[in-house]
């Protein structure tokens, strides 16, 4: 058998057709990709992504934290209608030279509020 080292098992729904699975890790990976993708790097959509990396060269301040929060909110609202943002908290952490990001969100199909945490290190 060719490709016997790869697992090609696919989830099937109740009707026997392929089922699309969305879980916490699916959403957190999508969030991370949207947030960290540099604006203009996606070949299919030149407006996908953010300029957050540029903010990481700035001095760590609450003003920059607010700009990061706005950029995160804007990209999620624009590109992922599966996610409803409940809150985005961005804290400037001068001691560790980073921004601590916490995104609280709800999704279709998952009843509990979800939480994604990121550490954006100063460059």
C-alpha cells in the first residue's frame, strides 16, 4: 500500500458523508494565523493579516496595547464569522518585554465561552 505511514482517516457524519470538525484548537489556530500573518503576505487576499508585528518594534505602552487590541478585533470581525468576540484584553508587560493577549470568544457549535492566550514578544 502506498502512503502507509500517513493517516488519511476522515470524520463521517451521521449520514455517512464527510463531516467538518471545528473544535477549540481549530479556532485558536485560526486566530493565531489571522493575528500574526503580516498584512499583504497572503497571495489570495492582499488585505488579509495585520500590522501587529510593526507595533512590536515600538516602546511598550498602553497606547500600543490599545492599537494591538483594535487590530486584533478588526481582523477577526472581517475574516471569521464563526467567532463572536466577547472581550479582548491586551496588557503591556514591560518587565517581560511583551504584550499579554487574552481573547474571550464564543463560537457556533461550542456552548462554553472559549479563551485564547498569546504572548507577543517585543522585537
